[in-house]
C-alpha cells in the first residue's frame, strides 16, 4: 500500500489527544524483540514468562537476592 493511500479523507482526528496514554504505556510496558527462532518456541508473553520463571527457579537464591539489591 502506498503511503498516500494509508490515510483516508474521512478519518477525523480533530478531537484526538496526542500522547493520552503515553505515561501508562511507559510505566507498564517492557518491549523485547525476540529472534525468529525463539518466537517459534515462545509465541506469546505467557510462554516467555513461564520459561523465565522456570529459569529463575534454577538460579541459586543467594544470586537472586544479590541481583535484587543492585
């Protein structure tokens, strides 16, 4: 699609508020780009979080505690 075709004349943003959700987005979103091979195994945030929690359980508690202090 050509750039000139992306915005139609009937779109009306005159009452829009720029940056309305910016602070909420910045406070609650962590974006991490996964490589294609990793995305095949972990297609969504739930699967990534589950895998990371499993990995965390394998790390010695002493190491986790010291990482939380920094």
